[in-house]
C-alpha cells in the first residue's frame, strides 16, 4: 500500500512537470502572471522600489516594466525635470498597464505638444497600480512638489478612483504613512526573502496557475460555475462601484477633494488639470454577467456630473468619455483590453491626442 501511494505521488509530480513543459512550449500566453510581484510598491514613500520591475504578461499582453532610480516607470529622472515639464499623477491607467512605456499616453503627449506648439517638454510618469487619489496627493507632496515643473495632470479612473469623506484631511495633513517591512528600509530575514523569490517565480512562470487565473478572470461558463460570476475585471469592478458617484454626498466629497488638490498645486506656482478616464463599459458596448444575470452595462451620468462640479469650481477638467465613445462608435475598434479593463495601445494614443489638445493652451 505504501509503495502504491509513493508511486501515485511520483506519477502526479511527473504529470505536473510534463504538463508545465507542454504549456511552456506550446501555450506561453497562458503562463501565470502576478503583477504585484513584478512591480514592487513602496507604500511608505508613495512610489515603487527603485531599479525594480520585470516582465508582465497575461494572455492579453506581454511587455516589460522598468522602474528607474527614483521609483517611477520613466526614462527621465527627477533631476532632469525643467520648469516647463509635466507631472502625471494616477494609478495603473497612468502607469501604462498593459503597454510599453513608449505607447503610454504619458509619453505620447509631449510629442504631440511639440507638433502643436513647437515647445519641447518632458513628462514624468508617477503612475502606481492599485492605489488611489489619496496616494497621488501624498506622493506629490512628499516627493515632487519642490521639483521643477509647470503642470500637474491628475488622472482619475472611473473604475475605482474614489475618495471617502476622511481622505481630504488625511491627504493634506501630516505624513502618517505606516512603515511596512518592505517600506521601512529594514533588512528582511533570509527565509522571508527566499520564500518571496520562490512564490514570485512560481506566480510568474507556472502554466497551470496561469490557466486557472485565465479561467477565473474571464467571463465564461466555467468561471461562473466555479466562482459564481465571470469576474472579468472591468465587469466586476463595475458591479462594485457603478453607483458610487451617483450618491450626491460621495460626488461632493470627490469634487471637493479635486478642488483642494488643485488649490494646493496652484499655491505652489503650478497649473493643474483634472482628466477623467471612463471605464470600458462607459465607452464600448459590452455585456456582463453578475450572478448569472445577463446585464447590458450602460454609461452613467454620474461621472459627467463630477466633471461639471469640478469645472464650476474653476478647475480645468477634461472628460475623455464623449470623444472615446465617439471614436469607438465610428471605427468599432476596441480602446481597452477586453478583460483587464485598462487602455490598449489605440486607447492610449487617442487619450494622448485629447489631453494634448486641451493642455496645449499652457504652452502658447
């Protein structure tokens, strides 16, 4: 009996190894990916760990992220910033999640400004995936406000960029960021480092785990049967957040937060622009499943109400929704990755064109 049990264990182990080898050779697009292992974030300092990064791949995209010595995904350094330059604040949509740095809207905007105004400027990408407006403001105050620049572009993704009532005072109060083990500068025990490297390698290179993630993160019969719903990132987030700004109190809090951020930037002698990035379901016609119910997702007026509120407070605000929607209807060309929910190359290019057109007024 013991021999048979050992034989079974060996057989299963060899089967897993063979399956992994077959997957690596014939189906590399399904290799697992753990974005937050690829891109380590230093929450204590509101940026990434300097000189980090790596390959980020899913079945939808395959690209590299390189973080510079300042902790940002950019090919310029803080020391290179000049008085006409632009600082972009945001999350994964600003980071260029899913595309090469050269194809991110942050890096396309300066090229378009040269064509429109003849003035050469640098743009600094401070995007950090998985964080929100509170982090943008704290990071700007801590790391960037004293650096030379002319314009701050505040990117607000209508997927999850919401602030609560207590966030306004916290964003502009004393820096009370907690010092985590990875953000304190302390040396971790060797076993913690080894464990992290093993898990990181597995999470980024396992074919079996990658297939599981693909099934779980796409909208299909299997995922609905196993997990209760097809999680499809944009569809899932829509179901969680679609009514947040429909609440007048929540809308007012977010509007006031942006106004206070704009006043803070202006008080330090710089210009401020608010840019609203819509969710995929607010631009493209898609269907989502939520607990087995077929639901056609409809655009909401709440984000337009937020933009109008910000404009009434005298802040330059750009709502990308109408022009992105118009482009999609005219060309029927996707602007987002279907299940990831971030802008693809075409979406980044179009966003850059719209933003450059609006901010060119600061350089004429």
